[in-house]
C-alpha cells in the first residue's frame, strides 16, 4: 500500500475540516485528472455543487430572458416550470442545426464586442472581497439578508456594495451590506435605472435644515459616520453621552428610511454603545427612541435617533422607561 494512498485516506477520513465542500471537490478533480487540474476546472466542479447558482440563474430565466421570449416576443410558452419553443415540432434537423449555429454566431459576436465586460455584472468590483471582510459583513448582519431578513441557513448570503461600484461606490466596510442571492440578483438587474435614482436620493439635502447643515458647515460636531449616516452628541443632552444618529439624506422621520439607512444607523448605534460603555463604567443601560410627528414631540424635521445612557439613580423610579413619555403612564403593576 503506497504512502500517498495512506496519507490521503487518513486526511480525507479523519483530518479534513468540512466547513464547506470545497476540499473534497478539489481532491476529486485532481484524482480524476491523473493528479493535475486547472483552477478553472476545479472552480467549475465547485460551481456544479452549488445549488445557489442554479437558483440564481433560475431567477434570471424566469424574470428576465424567459419573460422576454414568452410575454414580449411570443417565441416561447411556459407550462409550470417548463418552457416550450412554439412550433418546434415543425422544424427539420437541418433547420435546428442552422438556428443553433446562428445563435452561437450571435454569442461570439457579442463576446468579441464586449470583451471582459460581458460578465462584469457578476463581479464584486474589480477585486474579490476577502474572506475576512465577508465574515465581518455577515456577522454584522447577524448572518441575515439586510433586505428581506432571511437567514444564511436558508439562502446563500452575498456581500454587496450599497452604493454600486459602477456609480462610484467605495470598497469600504461602511459601503457593504449582506444580501441573499435573490435580493442581490434583483438589485443588480436594476443597477442601470434604480440606483441612479437612489444615488441622487441619498444626496438629498435641504437648505437651512440643522442636520443637513451639520454635514457641510458644522462637521466638527460629527463624532462618527459611514456612507449613509452620522452621529453627534446631543446639543441639549438628557444625560451625559446622549447621542443622535442621523441619516445623511434629508428625510422627515424614521418611517422615511430605506433598509440600507436603517442598517447604517444601527451600525453607528452599536459602535457608540460599545464606546460609551468602555469610557464610562457608570452606564448601566440605554434608552433608544425617536420622535415622529409634531404630536409625538418632534421639533427638527430631519430624522434622528436618540441613544440615551442611563445610570443607577438618575431617576428615582426607572421602571417603565420610555413609557414615561406620557405622564403617569410609566408606572404600572407587575402582573406576572
């Protein structure tokens, strides 16, 4: 029995870590190809094992190419999950071969014209996102899609640029979000239209708005920021460390935020909470809240989220917390 066989069998059976299928898939390709296989060959083998790729391109078929050929052009028809070429039974073998050849010619012409740009929409910028950065993005999102909320256990989660690279988005942790392959596919399909709208939307500012002006004429107040939001200490703090989290885009209140902005604010909130706990050991809790509408007490018409540190003894009876926004409603009997 050869040493190579013994070593490989011991590694595969007992030592190979299985966080994914990649290692055994690569070994199978090497074994099947007399000990050598190109990166492309191994990558194709891994791709064939990845059901999320089938799901991704199934969405492309149903929502893009299949829809065009069926609804727009009347070339195909759909029955359940199967497409049928209308009139295919009338085609001769020679006609089928000619049509296939014509399709292949059109593909070749397209590839020659576009070059490497053919699959640019499938790239993650001009360089891949490292595994460590990907892990940080997914951990920050609690391994859930930041748009639909589905867990990584149910769907493959990808790292996406919030502001797309094609529109000047940066390779920066603050510009990354976690999206499932379905949400990311839908987002990519509208890059040429929707995200131009989103880019101008994110840049919306209103003259003489206090929180719009902070971003340009009073930037010294900003203590932290990312692509879509920033943080300042409250000008009239309820407690020491009272902090405001504000979307850079001008929008009236919390209900006007889009998911990416909510995520951006949440990241800043978590970072400031951690910082405040580190620098002030007297902090024992926090209140988080916002005023939405004049009746609710809003006086600055640009969304802002309050993070208010709480300390033991800062009020005589803290029970009820935010319920105290209505006088005499904060205190209640423990009905447990």
